[in-house]
C-alpha cells in the first residue's frame, strides 16, 4: 500500500521571528512554506513559551494556511488566541498547541462533539419530567429558527470606499507587479491603474499554473489604504507600505512598476 501523502502548510509571521522565539515591531514580515504538522507544533510550542513575555506595541501572530483552511494564532495576554476561518471546523479562543494542531489537522471535531452531547443527554434526560422536556424542546426549536435567520457573518474587516479623486490617486500609486517569490506555489499580483488585477500562481520555472482576474476598488480599512476585491466574499488587499501589499495573509513584494501584458 502507498504511504498517505503528508499535508503541508504555509506560515506567515507578523511581529514575530520565523522560529517564533522573538517578538517585536522591528521584525520584518516573514513566511515559511511546506511545513509539516510536527514543525507547526514546534512553532506553536515556541510561541506559547514566548507569549507571556510579549511587550506592547508588538502584536505577534502566525497565519497558517493549508488544505483544511486558514488559521490565525495571536500571542495575546500571555496565551495563544486561536481563530479559524474557511475551514470545516469553526473554533476559537485560548487553546494549547496540541489543541490547535488537532483543529488544523481536522481531528476530533464532530465525533467528539457528538459523543459529549450524547453522554450529557444520557445523564440529564432521566431527571427531567415531561413538562421540562417540552419547554426544552420549544426552546431549542426557537433558538434554531433564530440562528438560521441571522445574516451570515462577514470575516472581511470594515472598510470605507474612497471618493473618485483619492481612489484614482491610490490606484495610480499602487499599480505595479508584486510577488511572494518565484518558486512553485508562490504567487504574483499585477495591479493596473484602472482597477483591473490578475493573480497568478507559479508552477515549475515560474510558468503560470493558475490565473485569476478581478476588479478592485480603492478603500480605507483600519486607518490604512486598501483595495477591495469585487467578489462575492469581498476580500481586502492591504497596502502595507510603498513596496508591499498583503492578501490572504501573504505578503507580496513590489518587483516592477506598471504591469506588462501577461503572456
């Protein structure tokens, strides 16, 4: 039998060294690719040790991306604060490195919850009389209806679109070619002054393996300039500085000015 292929992950670091042992606002953004769960566990254990020693205004965090989703681990208040999105398991809060790794790997989610619910029900139901059971059933149904009627939560930070003149200036300034690197799996952004944008994923020898075209609108988010992808889920491209932008947690470095026509 063939050995199962091990899942690999990418990790982006903010205000944090690439070994998760130092923090500070002076540390540059960094990124590692093709990490195993064992290597992720080692980074998280280092981050957990560092968390009580973080000094403001540093806000260190790790952004982990893999087939199971996207995850953010913040070193906050002496603990690892975990947030997941675009994944089958939505969870968050203060977790240990082992719990975070299990969630990232998609382990022990639905089965554990069903087992816990079943065990609690077996101990609780015999003590309820018929009237209490009826009240509980009505309450559950009401909550279910209320929950289903709630609008979907948006993960995109709040933003404000710029008026035409400032928007044109921002698009002109940010127009250019940006890349995360040139290896297979790295990506390239080509931003045009008219708001057109193309995102390219590199294959071997920098050959385009995947191309995506979008339109963006100039905006401001959390006091910083940004570009809003005009898609169903509205993602943000944050203008980090004059030489870099951030999309989906990945930092793209400017390599050229106005983009040329893509082959």
